[in-house]
């Protein structure tokens, strides 16, 4: 069944998929097709169950099909799917986000992280009257032209960090610097400071695997942007409400000018947002001359599901439990690997974790890329054969959820023990 479906997909979808990393090109082999999810588990078309650590790449903190979220979406679906007109749900979501996220005074809903970062940079360029943007090697901010330069995640997996179809004149507007490299960032500002509209950064990198900021790195971005009159754009599409309530901006005490959110605020529905200081967001149409629009922006289904999840996540102790789980997985997997003579390390921040087949744990994209990708591929397939769905790329983060109970965790660790015992 799976092979027949894969052949059908290859005939009508580029590479058989609707997003590159799903193709398993980073680990080899062919993907399975999902039939349903429940709690910490996925079930494929052939009925096989997997403990899931992809979790739709981050948004499913409550697990698959949590009753509160499903109920909220069902109730809204019965009232209508989309209106092209304002709803109370949009206002409630905006109020929750502006209360929780530092620097977020006004917010605009969009449908994807790519839309959020693209729109935020448009605002930054309008505010500053400048064109250049600084990003960091291995940080992925969506697939719009000016930022698909030295990207991580699926682009790195496929070996095409610079996409074809990006006009050179647009690529030239993007300056790239090594993640956690303050000296290089200072050099870029020394040369181009008066031309830089914004620095965009993942406060915790998630698209080269989980890589936390080194001490002083985020502070240097804030200092240099202020000195140069540029904006600090914090891309929390992955980290927002995943690493902490209010995101990494709250966890690290940041004072961003603009923030991008996504994934978690939709609980698995297609939604994202961008926002920031009122004086900047009042430049967005219809108040100002920065045009951005979307028929499905603030879609009521996404708002209903997202609000249900965020309200559940606001309970005391939520992020402590999530962080302890991610750290436990990383710590025990590394111990297993090393006990069998395999070089391994990990990073865990909040509910994000990555196992690296290298030592020490990396601090930038180049060090991540120096890990043992072949060994990672064997680990991935060994885990999959034993009923665990690990992210299918060494450049992706794993996402445990609150639904991963002791039974699911023990099954994961037992599978890993067998993989390492057999020689990953």
C-alpha cells in the first residue's frame, strides 16, 4: 500500500511531497504516509504505530488531537470556516499575544512563518529606509527570496542552501554571518551599518538542529542594531511558546523591535503572526503605507484551535515539565551512544532538543555540518524500524510533547538502546 501510494505521489507532487524534508532525502529511503495521530503517537496507512518526535515540527505541544483543541475547532467549524471579515477570536488571540510576548504592542495575523518574516522585514525596511538585512548561517526564516540564503533545515539537508530562482540583485541585499559569532557581526556593522535595515535571528536556532545562543550573542545584536539605527527582528516561529511562555524573548529577557510567531499559536493549524512596537506596526495597511494582506489571515478555525492550546499551556509547571523531558531524552541518548564508543552530544532548550553525532555540542552551522550524517541516517532508520519517528534530518530539532508519558519515553529509550547495541 505504501509503495503504491508513494509512486502515485511521485507522479503528481515534486519529489512526492509538499515540503522537502518530508522526502527523507537527508536520511535515505522513502517516507511513510500518516493516517492519524493520537497523543504522542502517529499511525501510518498500514496501521503501524510510532512514538512521534517530529510533532508537525513543533506546534503540537499537547500531542496529537488533544480534546480541548479538537473540540474548539469542531465547534467553530460548525459556525463557519472562513468569513473574510473580522471575528472576536482574532481580537482575543491578539490580546493574549501582546500580553505574553515582550515588545509586542500590536500584531498582525498571517498564514505561515514565511509570510510573518517577509512582512516583518518589509516593515523594517519601511521604518529605516534601508534595504540590507543581516541573517545567520543555518537560520531558516522561510522561503522568500531575500532570506533563502545560507539557510538551514530542508535547504541544508538537500544541499542547496542558495535556491535557484533567487535574483542575484535580491540575494545581494542579504548579509550572512556565523551564528554566535559576535566578532563577525561587529565587522559587518562596521562596514555596512548605515545600510542595514534589520538583523533577523532565531533566538534559539532550530533549523540547524537545536543550537542555543552563546552568552552575549543576542545582547550584541541588540546593542549593534540600536547603535546603527537598525531593527532587531526576532524570529520565534519555532521558539514562540515552545521554549517558554511568551517565547525565547521572555526567557532571555530580550527587547525586540519586531517579533515573528507561528506553529504553536495555531496548535497545528496554518497560522503565524508578526508584530512589535506600536509606532512600527501602525505603518501597516490600512493605517500606513506598508501593504500586506491575506484573505485567510486570522482564520477562525486556526484562532479557535490556537487559543485552546495557548490557554492550556498557561498552566503552572507546563514548561518545566517540557524542558525536563527534552533534557532527559538528550542526556540518556548521549550516555547510550558514548557507552558504545559513539561520539555524541546534545542541546536542549525548553521543548526543543537535538542529538548530534559529534563532540562537543556545536555552537554554529559549520560545527553542526561537521557531525556524522551517515551515522545519523542509520540512527533514524534504526529508530523507525523500532517504532520511533525521529526528525528525518540532522538539521532538524526533535519536539517532545506533554503527551509523551513515561510509557512513550521508555519505549523510545528502549529502541535507542537496541539501535546502539547493534552498532549504529
